[in-house]
């Protein structure tokens, strides 16, 4: 275990009913509950009995292998679970795969949480970052779509039960993937997503625009403008095509 968030013993016993949690609730000789200090090394609940991770290398459209990490409940894992695919793929930032307590409810109801380390992120060096930036930004979207296709083809996630999830530049990634393959996703959660890329980059007075030129392209350059126009979510919404359900959160900050 590299990192673990402590949970109340009694709550663990209620949720899982395991022998370890039961032992934590035993009474001492004087009838008082054992404190965490009395338990010593038993302060930490061993959750690997209930949750597990898997790792895959998924071939993208151009054959590049994209790292895909899965988290799921051992008890509820079966063929054809619903699933949530998360990605970011921008600014060379490492994808956050830390344990999130708010996802526990989904895991305990059979959901598979998948993390796609698409190009544009920073987990695999500068070359990995720049291979998903500027005129190569479509590589990020192709990587994400390929990971979604892999989950369905392998039966890890049931067809028509795949959702996408991204925030900020990750919202751009998921929204662009939806435009590319609206039939692949059933739903999406976009938290303060960067969607109107063309218009935003054409207004240099907006905060962080200079930094975004390095990441997404400089629209004054004709080649880069065409590249931006190709993946910009707002500019590529298809007509007469059934889209997945989308939940969007916004902000009063002018960046979004």
C-alpha cells in the first residue's frame, strides 16, 4: 500500500462485515470499546480485499500504446459493468489517479472507474506531452476514444453504459471525443470545461491565453487555426446526431 485513507472501523464493519472490522469492535474486559490506540497496527483498514486495480496498454489510432488504469470492486466486478472514463491530457500534467472517496459509492454499485493517460499529459515525458499538443492535439482525442472502444470490446464495460469525465482541459478532451464518437458514450460530466477554443484563443486579453497558445495552438497561424478548428468542441457539434446526456458545471471566472 503506497497511500491509504483511514476509515472508521464501525463504518467498515457495517459496509463490509469483514473479520478485521469485527475484531475492531470487540469489547475489552471492562466492557469498553477498544480505542484506535489499543489496536496499534490495526488502525488501518485493509481495503485491497474489496477493491482492485488493473493496467492495460491500449493501441491508439496510430498504433501508439496508451496506458489505461482500472479501479473496481472485487465483489461487484462482472462482465458488462457500467463505467466512467477519466482523462485530462494537457499542459504536461500527470493524470490524478488518487483515491477519491466520492467515487466509492459508484465502485460499491458495480461501476468501473477507468483512467486514460492520453498524450498531452505529463506522465511519460516531454515527448508524450508535445505529441498531444498544438497541431497534434487530435492525438489526445484519438487516445481517449481508443480507450473507450477497448473497454467495450473487452466487455469490461457494457455497451451503452460508458460515461466520460473531465475537468477544464480534460473537459475539452471528453467533449471532443463525444463529437468524434457520440455513439460511444451514454453520458459525460464536464467540470468547467474549455469548449470554445477558437473564440477564446482569438481574444488575447483573456487570462492565460499566452500559455494556451503554447498548448493548443496560435490561431493567427493558418495551419494551427485549421488544427484548432478541427478539434474545438463548440465548432464541431454535429447536427441530427443523438448525443449522450451531458452534465456541465461552469464558473464566474472568465477563464471558463
